[in-house]
């Protein structure tokens, strides 16, 4: 069976794909705008020093939608701000972690936007080894179970991060590359 596409059909398919991409970009953009607005409100409610640089760093972490390292952030900020010293970005990241805007992904030495600003919780993450996609797992049941075992060992937990690595659903379905 022979299959031929005519110019009009190809243009129609391309238009549909462009429209789908535009809808995705708009949804992502409005989600990022909503999360930035929530961050602005949270900072104001709590009297935090929400500087333009801290907001820009937070926005870049949001836009990345996956763990992003400090030097990648520096490169992304340069067109807007010129050369920014690494220590300045690290201080902004420390602030964002301290106040619950982002999490540090220890195994990647990178940062990911928190799923819920202002709701104290321990970090639990699923990290895809193939594509790097990282998902925060909400809920404190695992954190409670892990913390509950510490009294028997005399150990006092100060900070807890759980990172599970493997393959995401998308990568798991891909045929193995040889």
C-alpha cells in the first residue's frame, strides 16, 4: 500500500503540531506565572527579603522543570544581568532552599522547585536515570516511617532527603538502545 502526503495535508499536520506546542507553552507559562505569584505572595506574607535576583533565580529553576545546577543558572542569568558572581547565586539558592521555595537534589548537586511553597515537608524524589526527569513525591508517610526508626538507634535526624533513581514511565517504554 502506497501512502503519499500532499502539500496541503503536510501543512495541516504542521499547523496542528504547532498549535499543540503553543497550547503546551501557554499552559506551562500560566503555571509558572501562577507559581511566581504564589512565591511573591508568600515572601510578602512572611516578610522575606524577596530581591529581584532571588526571584529571577527561582523563576529559572521553575522554567527548567527539572534539576538545574548553579552554573547552569549563572549562564541563564547572564543575558539579563551580565556576569553574576557564583557566590551571589549560591546565596540566592541557599535562601530559596531555607525558605522552602526549592529543594536541593543531593545526588545531582542541583535544584528543583518545591511542589508546595510554605508547607514544611521532607524531600522525596523520583529521578529518571535516562532523561533526568525528576518528580517530587508529596506526603509525609515515608518521612514519618524513616524518622520513627531513629530512636531505637539513638540517632537524631536533622535533615532528610530521599532520592529514588530508576526509569520514568516514558523511558521504561522506550526500546533499549544498542
